[in-house]
C-alpha cells in the first residue's frame, strides 16, 4: 500500500526550499515543498495542469494571479492551469506544503 | 482565490458518509468524505483516474486491493486507477478524509 505519514517525510535545507517527491503516475504527482523562514517558490505557471496546495505545517503568503493571501496548516488552495502562483514563507516558523499536480507533466 | 480552511468545511450526517465538494476542473476534483463512527465507503474502483486520500481528522481502516491498513490524521494514501479501494471508520471518533481524483471523471 502506497501510504505515507507526511510529518515523517518533511525535509528542510538551509539554502533553498526542499522538494520531497511522494507519488508520480501519468495522472498526478504529489510531494512536499518545505520552506525555512524567508525561503520562497518563485511565481510560475503550469500549462495544462492544475495544482493543489495543502498546508501541512506553519503558514505563508500564497499568490495566485494578482491576489495574495496568508494560508496556514489545514488550508487548501486550488490553482487552475496557466495561472501564475508562488509561495513565500514570511513567518518565523517552518512552512510545509503538500502539492498535487494533475496531470503529471513529467509523465513517468 | 479558491482557498478553503478544511476544518470549516467538515460536515457529518447520521445515516451515511457525508461528501463535501470543494473544487472541480477537467483535470481534478477534490472534496471531503466525512465518516461518523461505523460509517463506511464501499469498496470501488475508478477506471482511468487515480485517487489520493489525505486524512484530516480521526483514523480509519483503508483497503487497497487485498491490503488493509489503519491510517490517521496526517497520512496520505495513493490508489492507482482500476485498483479497488474502500474506507471504514472502525474507531470511536469522527473520520474526515480529503480526496483528490485525477482526472475528473465527471468533467465540468
């Protein structure tokens, strides 16, 4: 059974956001993005794939198009394909986010 | 911005598992399945779509093919397309699970 305890998979690194891959199929990929305070994921967009962010621990500032909002553990955000989005850990604590991208643009 | 605080969206009903829709696009759908103690989601499979379960509160017994495992809040489970799966809330507390299905079989 392909199951994970998310808190056991969190990994942080001092120089930049850490990415942890969990599952990849042709239909979706999921993993963790882990941000030390001050770390960011630059604004970008995915052509042909939607994204979900689910905040696992901490909080941060999420941008979708022209909007910005602070989201915290237990919040979910949907980003449609083609829409620019990014994350900044503006807080004093670590931020971990589960991401889901569908379909998987790097089909295994 | 299409964001939700998951704990604010939980909804339970006495007769059967409650479903709460959150997001639907052609590429994915996501929502909550909420189980009172003893409630279940019968074993079923999705042709052409993968599923993720992310446990939001409580714990329950998850089956994937012939395997069964108890998963609790903070755990993630991947079910590939065509594989039979189901959930039973065997515990004494409420169980809430975020589900993601990709692609969306009922394309909006």
